[in-house]
């Protein structure tokens, strides 16, 4: 816990990313990945295979944009730097270790701290609303031009995560679950629409169903994309996100994941 706190403090981030808990989420992901290295290994391998297969489908290897780069756990970074002239790592929080790794390959790789949902700054800047009063939710911002023009754009297990911080913000302001779900679906649709505007090929990796085991009443399943099902030409696999003992209340958590080239941005 002390190590995670220290990492959070030392991780460069915007005020809104800290205020809305995005930094804490990023640090928690790396800590869980380390604790569950064996359980996560098949998922990470499938992500790498999916991305490398997408690279084979790209005619030009000028630039690749990795959206949701995170700690590069799901990204075959070294291979991308060998295949592309420019590798852009983009996320709301870019850890120091990732910045250093990009710097070591010189001009081939660069990073950009950018809120890909496009709503964090607006939410963090709003004053608290009365309990039960729903604050205004801003319209998601478009991708940077460098992403739209990349030869390959990789959305790396980001789609279901875009609404996590905004949902917590809405919950603190008294929004009900229906309102939170509407925000989540809006962010999902906006991300898919933005991917559809990209002029190069798009590789989408996203978890889409959560299964919890160990609770009374049998397994519980939750739709992480709230009905959206982008058409992906690739593969599907299971990710043991939190084996028993990792999750709270004695549960074990497994996600279903899709990965491959995006055929259509339509949810």
C-alpha cells in the first residue's frame, strides 16, 4: 500500500486526473498485474498477438497511435518501435516508467497525456451539485489530428474504462444508475465514432462482459459495453482479472475480451 501511494504521488498527471481518481486507478492496475502475473499472462499474450496481427494488415508503417497505453502491459512496445517510424503513446496518465521507455528509443516513440474520453477537465471544474441534482455532462472531445492520420490506431482495452471516473463523479452527485449508464453508453459511442473517423486501420481490444463467481445465487454477469457490440475481425478470449482471493467478498472475476481489426464503428 505504501508503494502504491508513493507511486501515485510521483506519477505526473493533470489536476483533473488526480481529482477524479484516474491516477489511483492506473497505479492499482499495475499493482494487480504484478500480483496476478500468472493469471493475467494468457490475456496479455492474446493482446500482443492481436496487435501484431493488426500490424500485418497495415500497408504503410509510418505511424501507430496506442490509445490507452497505460503501463504498456498489453502493448508489444518493442516490436512496434521496430515496425513503425513513429509510435505515439496516449493516455490520460502516462507513468514515468513509460515516459522513460519512450525516451530510450529516441525519436521513434513519443507520449502524450490526453483524456481520450474528453470529459475529465469539464467534470472536475464543475462545482458540487445538490444531492439528487444531476450536473451537466460535457460532450466528449475528438481525437488529436495525429491519431486520426495514423496508419494504425490501437484502442488498447480502453472502451469499457472510459466512464469509470465520470461514473464515480456522477455517483457522488447523486445520479442514479440509469443516468450513469447513459453517460457510459455515450462515451462508448463517442469513442467508437471517433475510431470510425481514423483514416488508417483500427485495432480494437476491449473487454465486454464481466462474470463474478462466488456470490450467493450463482454467477452474475454484467455487460461492460451496455449493449454496444462493435464488429471486430479477430478473436475472443477469457481474462482472469481477479482470481479468488484478489477480489472483494471472496469473489472471482473473469472478463470476456474481443480483439482484432475494427470493421465498423457502429455500436
